[in-house]
């Protein structure tokens, strides 16, 4: 593993130079990788592995999602099967269903985890909270995860562009003595950039915090707060959206992604720089207690309990649609729809 300096702290990471795709193909050449679930992570990972020359099949119940897999090039009876047939054929079971669906299907999956097989996750939830999920793998199978730091959609788009997402990886159980090598090979196969090692607990606790925090929950909250203040003070929806969301996503965040926050600051006006430098610490101080409360809710398993209870309800999807509609139908995001339609590439 390569030793690299991350902000003054030395970490060991796996790079594609030391573990190239050719090595991943060799490690996995005698496996049958069965992707179970073709929802969020499944399509991107399955297609990337297929296009990287790995022996992958998909297990999915017949219906719209099954039809999507067919449209994506998976062939019924050859590379696309009903779930139980895929579980039987697979030697590496990629358990990529939602956390709630993993709980429901686990008794079926467990039947097919015969000695020497591998169980692969992209999230540490089911294993970490096994007392709540009931997901306890047999002792004679390998259990590991590779967690791309992004959505399955982004993973696929970046792969097609010749890019990739960084991923964490972890081995929970090594029954064969080959779990680590297989885990890294899988992570490279799905299209990862560099890999950093973690464990199932750290993966899920950081992931749940990030999703509820800056990646999704906090960013929507900050967007809404600023937009509402601007609108309350007479700014038009178009102006409020552009100054709150559009400039950030289209102009500034690409600069941050390219070369860091200071690089983005350096490429803005001196007036913008001065204001940002004066105000970032007050925002940090105002929000840090919320993040501490959030992290405590994660590590006390309160967030896990909420997710399992709500996401397991039979009318979960109907209730989810109501909550998503609240965002979609808000003035801010309706304004955003019009703004996006006016981008040069859409005209």
C-alpha cells in the first residue's frame, strides 16, 4: 500500500498503479459476481464491472427494474436472472439492495451462502447494526465492502467519462484467507479511483453523518435558509436561486473540486473573498453543535432505528414521494427548474 500525507496525517491507500485492472481481472477470473438489486448502486457497479471485463450477472425480480437491466444490456438467462437463481450461481454475492430490503431478503440470501463464497456490501449498515437487522453471515464465508463515495449514477457517469470515484474498503470476515485481495479487486472493478481502508462501523457512521450533513441534509437546509431570507427582502425567485444554488453548483464547486477551497476563493473577486473569509467561521460555529447532535444520533443507533422503522413500512414509498414532493414543489426548486432550462446547453 502507498503511504500518502493527508493534511499532515500519513495514511496507507491502495492506488490503481499498484493494483491495476489487469490484476483485478486475474483475482476474480474464476468467480461469478452476482449483483443482487438493480436500484441505486446496482446498475452503475454491474455495468462498470461488465465493461471492465469481469464475470458479472444480475439478480432481479421481474418488473420495471428487470426491464431496465435488459435495456442496459444484461441478457435474460445469460447475465440476468431471478434473484434466487443468481444467488445460487454467484460465488461473490453483491448485496446492493436498500438497507430495508436487505433485512427482508436476508433469510433467502443466507441459504445460498455456502462455504467459501463471498458476501459483498457497499454500505456497513446491515452488518454494523446486526442486532436490529438480523444480518449475521455464516462463519465460513468472506465478508467485505467497497463503498464508492457517491451515487451509483455518478459512479457510472464518471466511468463512461474515463474517471472514477474514490472508495473505502473493509474486510469484516476472512474465511478463505483471500478476502482482502478479492475486496480490493472488486473495488477496482466497479470503477474506483484510489482506495482507503476503514471498517464497517466507521464506514456507516461517517456515511450516515455525511448524508444527513453536508452532502444532503445540511446543504438543503442552508439553501432554503438563504433563499428564504433573500425572498423576504424583496429579491425575485430567479435572483434568489441564482445567488443561492446556481452559482454554487455551476461555477464555484467545480473550482473546489479542481483544486480546493482556497483556489475557488482566489478565483473570485476581492470583495467576495473578504466576505467569505469573514463569515465562514461564524457559520462553522453556528452549525457545529448541530453536527455534534447529528453524530451522537448516529453512534447511539438512533438514526439506524429511524431508518429501519420508517423504511420497512409497507407504504414507505408513498410517504417518501410526499416528502420529496415538498422539495420539488417548493418555490426555490420550481424556480430552479426554470433556471436549469435556460442554461446554454439546454438551448
